[in-house]
C-alpha cells in the first residue's frame, strides 16, 4: 500500500492538459492532492483555459504554455495567483528544471524530448508516457537518465505491464516480451476499406479514451510500432524477443515469457490511472477508484496474429530495430508529419505508412546518432523529406 513517506512529494506534469496529463492530476487528487503533494510545474500548449484552471486548482508554482502567442492570455488568467507564467521552448525547459522529484513526461510527440531530457539531467524520476523520447533518442535517452542519476518508470499501459511482470532476479531466464494490441477500430477492415477511412473514424478507439495522435496511431498500429522500439530500449531486449499479439478486449495489457514456458501477464480494465498511479507510488501500489475486473462478465479473452500487410507499421518498426542508427527517429518524425497531413485531410490513412517507409529508405545511409543534437538533426531531416513525400502524394492524387 502507498505510504506518504515513500512517495515523491514535489511533482511536475509536462503535458498536463492532455489525456495523460488530466488523468495524472486526477490520480494526484485521489492520493491527497495539495495536502500531500506540491505541484512544481504544469505545461500545456493551446488549451490555456484548462491549464489555468489546473494551475489554480493545484496551486502550481509555475504554468507554461509551449505556444508563445498564448503567454499574455495565460498570464492574465493566472493574475493574482502567485503562479509564475512562462512560454515557449525555454519555458518548457524551465518547467522541467524546477526541482520536482517526479516528472510526468506526457507531452505528445518529439516536442517532449528536450524538456524530458532537462528533467532527466537533474536526476528526477521520469514517469514516461512520451514514448517518442525513446523511439527517437533510444540509448542516448536511457544514458541521459542514467547519467542524471534518476530513473525511468514506464507509463504506457503495455510497458507498465511488462515492468510489473518482469522479475529482477529472473532476467537471465527472460525469453520474450509480448505486447498486446487491441487492433483498433479497423481490426477487421480490408486495405481497400482502410484507404477510405476518415479522421473521425480513425480517432474512435474501441476500448481506450486517449489523445488524438495516439488514437489514430492505434488505428494504424503505428502506436504499437513505436511501442516495440520503446520496449527495446526500456527493457534492453533484442528485436527477436519482442512479439505483438492482437487482443481485442484490452484486458491483458502485456506479458512476459520465461525459459520454462511460463508466461506472466498483467491484467486490468483499460484505465490509464492504474499505470500512472503505479509510476507515482512505485514500488507500492496506490488505492485507486478504477473499475475492478469482473471475469464472469468478460467471459472470454481473444487473441489473433497481427496482419503486417494491412498494418505495415509493425513491419517498419522491425526494420527500424534491425537497421538501428537514426531509423527510429526517421520513422517517428516522418509519421508525425504524415499524421498532421492526414488530420488535415491532405493524404489518406494508408499514405502515412507509405511516407514513413519512403523516408526510412531515403535515410538508410545515415549513421547512428552520437549526441542528442544528431537526433534533432535526423528528426528535422526526416520531417523535410516527409513534407516532400506528402507533396508528391498530393500531386499524384
Ligand atoms: P494529448 O494530445 O491528449 O496531450 C498532449 C499534451 O501535449 C497536451 O498537454 C498538449 O497541450 C501538449 N502539447 C501538444 N503539442 C505540444 C508542443 N508542441 N509542445 C509542448 N506541448 C505540446 O496526448 P496524450 O495525453 O494522449 O499523449 C501524451 C503522450 O503519452 C504521447 O506520447 C502518447 O503516445 C503517450 N501515451 C498516451 C496514452 C493515453 O492513454 N492517452 C497512453 C500511453 C502513452 P494542449 O492540450 O494544451 O494543446
């Protein structure tokens, strides 16, 4: 059970206005809110109404919008509260540098990398929702956390599940990790049907309530692709040890297989507060108001092999893992750029994987990153190439 004296006291939530951020503040509230925790910084981007509301409710020392054009509005909204207001990239770094012992990294996309690194550099415990940090920067990110002296606790439900199933003393017997995937809203669609889907259809996840990017990523299985790369770096396993299985009910969040044939799974209702709470109070477990599993009502758990023809993102992740270098950064940046174009209805749903593959092929000769700066350069290069690939698609349409 969670004990106040073992839990961190000073907390920061990067990306507090998003789906994970809102759930994080809910968990914090359930575990005692302002009586138990001090909120050092909250950050958002466009939703400053919510950010100001959160800062007022938690008494946050600092509130930051990544969008510089919103600075004055945020400052006005927090006038008289004593909350320090900042904006832009430097504001995000300032927020991450506040001396919180625990930092939730829940900004979406590569925009989260620099602030999360800033928190890691000063030794904070990083509750990592922003998988893009690991997909883009890989070992360099893990090394930055180690060098800072802090630790990384996964928040993605799959990786939290694996983290919970991995027994430290049994690492030599670990054979495989099995990531579960719901299959998303298009699990049974043909490729022809998928070519025509709308943004609205792609954002409607059957089991989870999440932000737009990850919801569309679940529909294309790009999210699972990112998770495969995330798993490699988090758990230091080889690509051949990472499996994906489609499990439409999203009850088993992931599994670990050992050399004696045993498989250990973590189960729960699809509610991110479980993984967030565990990351906050680890190694203890908090008391949380999430629904309990009713096995008789669930009755059955289904599994099926993923189809890499309809969901090529999984194949791309394996390619990125095998090639190494900056292929993860290239895949992620190209996919983020293609995602924006899909949301703007400039390209189709299946084009996202095409564009990521094109950019990965084009960047095959790029060497590995030896510094974070190399990662940012590879990211920028991949975005430029993705913009060109999108323009070619638009011209051909
Ligand atoms: P959301 O889109 O709901 O929220 C993203 C957050 O990042 C918001 O606070 C948003 O601000 C902020 N943001 C957006 N753009 C920028 C930017 N350029 N600079 C700084 N901040 C920015 O995302 P989710 O909460 O769904 O996901 C966050 C991360 O967690 C992702 O990496 C995702 O893959 C991961 N994750 C999410 C899960 C979920 O259940 N949602 C599950 C597992 C992992 P604003 O809203 O004010 O614009």
